[in-house]
C-alpha cells in the first residue's frame, strides 16, 4: 500500500512539473566556411515532448531563410536534436 501511495505521489509530482514547462525556441544560422549565410539549407530537428505516457518523438525539416536563419518552437521540450 505504501509503495502505491509513493508511486501516485511521484506520478502527480511529474505531471505538475510538466505543467510548468514553457515552450522552447530553438534556432540557428547556417553559414559556409567563410561565415557567409547559406539560404535554403534544410535542417532536421527531432524532439520529444515531456509527457506521460512517453512521447514517441517528432521530426521536422526546416528551411533556412535568405539569411541562413531558421527557428522552431517546441511546446513542452524533453530532448531536442538538430542535424
């Protein structure tokens, strides 16, 4: 019985922590070896969001703008990878 109460308490604490997460803005700039922006390059961003049950993950290709810049907003970030 005590183990179940501890499990319920831990589960509730995790849900409360997830509820406080703010969106994460991930951004970058693609440049060549001379520092010149490279427009149109596609960047792969993959991520998981913090939730119960665990998030299976997401992927999105983002195209850099004319200045080589790109950005994405992730709602409740857990892990983020940029390729």
